C-alpha cells in the first residue's frame, strides 16, 4: 500500500482523538483520547520509517510509547489524587488554575 | 596692575567671602561670619580704589578697557564671554557699591548679632554684593543679565530672610515675580538689539549702533522700551513698584543696602550704560523720563501718609530713584550718577538710623506709637537729621547739590523736560514734607513709654515677640528675628558706620559744585564722549538759580511739616478727617496693588485653575492617561477571558491554532 | 493480500477510535482503545516494524491499559455528564477542519515523498536486533533519557497519589489503634527502627529512665518512625 494510505489513517485517528479531547468531560476518557493522538503519531512515524528505510522512525515511535506510558502514569496518579479528595471527576469543574 | 586685574579682584573677594561663609556655616560661631563678610567687602573696596587709581593713571581716551576670562558660548553667532568692562561708569559704581556695602556689613555685624541665622545672612549679603558688582562690571549683555538675575535672587533670599514670617515670604515672592517681569524685558531687549547688531558686547554694540539703526527706528525703540521695563522693575518705578514697600519685611540693613543704595539703582545704571541706544531712540528716553517723573510724584504723595517708618523711607527711595531715572533718560548722566552716590549715602544712613529707633521700640515700626526719642537716642537723632536734611536738599548737604544737578539739567533742556523739571521741584517740596513729618513725629513731642524707659537707661523689650505688620505672635528662634534689639548708642560698629555715612552725606556733594569743581563729571566724561546730550550742560548761572530754588521749596515742605506736627498738635488728624477720601486713596497706595491684582494676578490665577481643572484633570488625567489605562485594562480583561481554567477550551485553542498554522502552510506551499 | 489486511486493520483501528470517543462508560472506552491498539499493532506489522508491534501489544496494550483498567475500576465515573455547551459542536468541527487540512496536505499536494512503495526492503529491517543495536549506539542518549523519564514518572505517580494527611482524629483518639501502632515489635524482625539503630538506643534510655524515676508513665518512644 502506498504510504499515503497509512498517513491518512493516522490523520483520521489523530483528529478523532482531538475531537474526543474537546468533547468528553471525564478526565479518564480525555486521557484515553490523548493516547489515540499519540498512537496516530506513532503510526505516521513508523510509516515514514518504512518509506525511507530508516529505523530512526521506529526508535522514535518506541520513545513516544515510553513517554505515553509516563504521561498516563502521572495523569492517572493525578486523577486518583483528585478522587481521594472527593472532588468531582469532571474536567469542567476543575478550573481553578485560571486568571 | 592693570585696571582689569583690579576689576577681577573686586569680584573675587565677595565670591570668596560668600563661599567661605556659606560652606563654613557649622564652624563659624558668634559674629565671626560678620567680620569675614565685612572684611571681604572691604578688600573689594580696596580693589575698587586700586582700579580707580590705575584707571586715572591712563589717558582719558584709553579708559575703556575690557578683559575676558573665557568664552561662554561662541556658536550660532553669539559671542558671549565672561568679560568685564572697566571704564569710568563701572569704576564709579563699584566704588559706591563696595564702599556703602562695607559700611552696611559693619552695621549688620551688631544688628544681627543675636539672630540665629546670622551666618546665612552674611553669606546671602556677600552673594548679593558679588552679584551687584558683576552687574555693574559686566562687559556684555549676557553677564549683565546674569548679574541682574542673581541680584533678584539675592533680594528674594534676603527679603524673606525671616522665613517663618508669612508676610516676609509673601513679600519675597512678590518682589521676585515682579523682578522676573523685568528680567523678561531685559532679555527680550537684548534679543532685539542682538538681532540687528549681531553682537552682545557693549563696546562693539555702541560702535555699530549708528550704522545699524537710524534715529527712532521701531526696532530700537522697542528694544529700549523693553530695557526700560527691566529698569522699572528693578528700580521700583510705576507700575512695577509694588514690591518695594513690601520688601521692607527684610532686616533693616538689607533694606538699606539692597533697597536703597544698590539694587534699586541698577535700573539707573542700565540706562546710563546703554545711553547710546537711548540717545538714538528719543521716544524711549522720553517714556523713561515721564515714568520717572510720575513715580517721584506718586511715591512722594504716598510717603506723606504712611505710618510705618521703614515704608516712608521706602517710598522716599522710590521717589529719589524717579529723579535718577528721569535724569538718566533725559541725558543728565553724570548728574544721575552723582545723585545715585549721594542718595546711597543719606538713604543708607536713614535706614540705619531707622533700624536703631526700631530697636528702641522693641521691633515696633509704627510712627503712630513712636514719639519724643530726642533725648533718649541723641546719636540716632543727629543721624536722622543729617540724612533728612540731605534728602530734602538743604544746603550745604550733598543732596542739595546732586538733586539740583538733575533738575537744573532738565530745565535747561527745555520743552517736555522743563515740565518734568517742574515735577521735580514739586517733588522737592513733597520730599521735605514727608521727611520731616517722619522726623518730627518720631523724635519730637512727649516721649512715648519706650523712650521714657530708654531715658532711664533701660532698653524696652516686648514681652511677646510680634510681627510688626500684622501683630501675629512669633518666637525668636531661627527664621524669626533674634531676641535682642540693638540701638546705635550702644553698639560701636553701628556708630562707626553711621558716622562715616553722615560725614559723607554732609561733604559728599562738595566734589561737584557748579562753577567750582566737577570731579565727577570730569571723571565720567570719557564714557560719554560720543554723547550729544551729555555735552549740553546748563551754565553756572542757571545752575546756581536752580540751587537756590530747590532748597526754598524743601524748606517750605519742612515748615508745613513743622506746622502740622509740632506747632499745632492734632492738626494732622483734623486734616486727615477733612480730606478723608484723598487720605484713603493715598494710604491705599493709589490702589496699584488692587489694580495689578485685578488685571494680572486674578486672570493668571483663573487661567491656572481652569487649566488645572480642565486640561490637567480631564484632558490629560482622565483623557490621555485615563484613556491609556482604560484601554490597557479593557484589553487585559478581554485577554484574561481566555484564561478560563477549562481544560477543554485550552485544548480547543491549541487545535484551532494548529489548524490555522497548517492552513497557512498549505496555502503558502501551493 | 496486504491491501486486504491493511483495510481490515485500518477499519478496526478507526472504529476503535470512534468507540473510545463516543462510548459513555469509560470502561468500554478502555476496551475500545485496547482493540484499537491491537489493530495498530497489525498495521505496524504490515509496515515491517516487528519489534514496535510487539512492544505495542506487550507494553501498551498489555501494561498501560491494565493500569488504566485498575484506575477506572477504582475511580469509576460511570455516569457521564453531558458535554459542555459550545464545544459539543465546535470540538468535532475543529477536528474535522484539521482532518480535512491534513488530508488535503497529503493527497492534494502529491508529495513525491509519499508516492510509490517506499524504499527497498533490507533484511533485518525492524527486527529486535536492529532496534537494540540502534538503541545502544546511535540513539543511546534518548534511550537513557527515556529511562530517566520513566523513573521520574514512577516516583511522581507515587508522590501524587499517596496518603498525606496522617492520622485523622478518630484514629488518633482510638487507644487500641495507638497501642497497636506503638507496640514493641520483637527484635530482629527488620523494623525500620532496628535498621536505623534506634531500637537499641531507646531500650537503653528506657532502662535508665526506669531506674531514675520509679513511677514514670510509659510514653510512646519518640524514635518510632512513621
């Protein structure tokens, strides 16, 4: 398959993830959609790696995976902490970091 | 040593005195600052004598010498240098100024001895003498303006010397503001002249003047009128005279030095120095002469009714300077300077004596309460008498010869000037009247309580120190007069100074007796070489006719004063009641203060208030600054609304931004 | 053949993505994501990225998603609030705009780089051996940095989620709980106090104090660490 197909799929998944981030109110789901976007980027990276015959893209994709794992860890830790303090698990209710 | 070296020395000593006293104010104890100040001016007088003799050692044709220290500004065509001009006029002036100043410094040493601000006083006084000497020694317009401005500043500092008195500070401000009006006139006049002659130096200007202007050209007349404005402000001529009576708020030696002998004569000096310009612009000269005559009459009339002794002498000063301005504008240059010299002698003497009697009255200055001090203050009485006779033009005192020198010249010149001479004679009559009114009221009659106390050897003391003008209670700490009052009978510095001046007031005129000797006019002649007016002098016969008329009029004034104040007690009060409206008009000083207030002060205040409330508050405060602030606030508020704290909106913003960037790249790549 | 596989995997991936976004129950969203990840792994295999695909399945779908499942079970969040007003429409709209732009970018420009089948296949491309060699030579720094990042994240998560409030009042007032808390542990059981050498010191102090003051009330030893 031409690389363009893979890139199109990647773009679609990215945009679906973006709309999910913008639309959902449960922070857990927002994080999930964030994962979607990261995976789309991974797909694009690997596709380009295949296209150029250069494994750097795959290495990059692996590092992205590591980063995604770290980010999920910390994010979930935050959500657990929020839950422990009996605050609503709702992105719209948690807006005090403003001004 | 050349005359100009002496000239620089004349300037150096007061400068050093001022700096030493000013900087050493913590170290100088007691009256040491007074002795330093007096010594500095005495050295300056010695240097003036040196300048005189070295100038006399040159031939008359070579007696106008300039000397430059350095160049201030030599660009855009201006050639301003730190340059002095030593010629007969300036040597005459520095002799008078430094001589009389030395005596007044000596007097002040005892007068101000208990004042806590004595060091500051002598620093200011030395600064004043320095400025006056700079003014008269200046060789170009720029240095003249510098001296002029400094003199005004020194006058302000010294008038409001007792700065905790509200009347004194107000008087100082009034004097300064009116002097600034004069400064503006002087500076503008300089610009007018400079525009056409392209030089600011005196000698160069006088040489070129005939090529640049024709007779009575408008530019020259305008420039000269502006110079006259400056002269009038400094010499307290109508209508810029209202500051002089109020300036009596300063200590008496200050009044004697600045407002009798030196600063107020700066206007006369100006006209005499710039005589080539005035001769080429007779219109301006006529204006000067008329104003001088008006002033002498108006001031004399007010002097007859005021009750504060210092203000009587102040109006007398105004009147005599009117004579000098009249004479200088008309062309009687050496006569005007001669009268300047003798006036310095007897007026300073009168002020010093007034200081003594005010001390005897424990600070009270009102003639209403002074009476019968003849036995208690004999020395002061004699000094007053000598000064008063000289002022009234009685022979053989100096005032007789000098005053008539002016009037004689005016009557000889004829035309308009003869009318002015008649004004001068009327003025002579009024002078005798007010002078001896003052003397008879203060020294004759039953002694007042203070005089009685003094006859028993006890100097009166007020229990509560008060402001003599408005009776406000004050204390004797710094900023107010000191606790001790002094009289001449008990202080030897005062007696020495007054005796020297009394002697000069008696014999000072003898150097210029018509037909016998003309020391002054011969000495000053080289400065007036090209002047046509100076060459026309009245004949000896005419001069002696005038010399007989003037004292007769003066004597008439004295007799009337005798009649009203000694012969018939209470006659003056009856006269006052009969002519109450006239009396009111005169006591209110011809309502000049009110007129100036209405015409100048109130509009200025209203303009200021209007500007403040409208322009400052609304336009700038709320409009410009407020507008900018409001715009920034509104902008910030608008931007702040993006900081909602809602995660999703931030994400939306990011996605939107990303789309826009991608769009841009899409478009730019096609 | 590969085209068919590609389409199947792609459709599964996209539907998984849509599922994540639209399913109400977060637990179902997690499951949809797992499916999406597996489909993506298939796509990776089609792109000759074997190691990445394996890592995707083992690490991402296997470990990270399991962590997610635990948290979703703990936190719950069954009832989903309605999505906020404006963004319910604008959100998908922005995303759509982005998608359109990206597609135009890819399809419209006819990038020379992304047409054709790509580079010729080199044997060993994408194998674990290759990846490992690269990690330890050319890309050593990112490798180490990523490890550091993992460490930091782990510590961070622990710090974020731990209990910090100490004893609340009822526990502090409960004498039973206090007794159990401060009870002397038998020696050589490896308590922290023992490890720090405090237990021996405390016993000696207690003996001295008991010798000095007979009726000294027993106080909780201050050396016990939390």
